[in-house]
C-alpha cells in the first residue's frame, strides 16, 4: 500500500521538479528574450507586408483632438447618473 502511494505521488512531484528546473533555467539565462530577438526579424518582415488601412488625420484636426477641443461631452447635470 505504501509503495503504491509513493509511486502515485512520485510522478507528479518529479514532473513538477522537471518543470521548475526547465523554467528556472529559461529565467536565469534570459532565454525567452534571446529567442524572441532571433524571431523578431521574421515577425517584422511578416507584419510589414500586411496592407494597412490606417490614415493620418490632418495636422490641425489631430492637434485639436489631442488637446480636447473637439469631441467633448457635455457635463452631466445629474449626480445620480453614475450611481449603480
């Protein structure tokens, strides 16, 4: 009976220990960022080829939106409007 319980508990503990050692090694040597730096040129090339449908606003309109001159909401007259 004791041998069966030990075998059942040993497998998850061994798997957890292996997982910890692998993830700690990746963390300690910063391998995730090193791998990302190797993949980045391929990702940049891929995403640079995707056609865009984004258009720049005219300089005056963009500045007014950033400064909040246009598209301002009127102040709420009732304080109970935001009570849940």
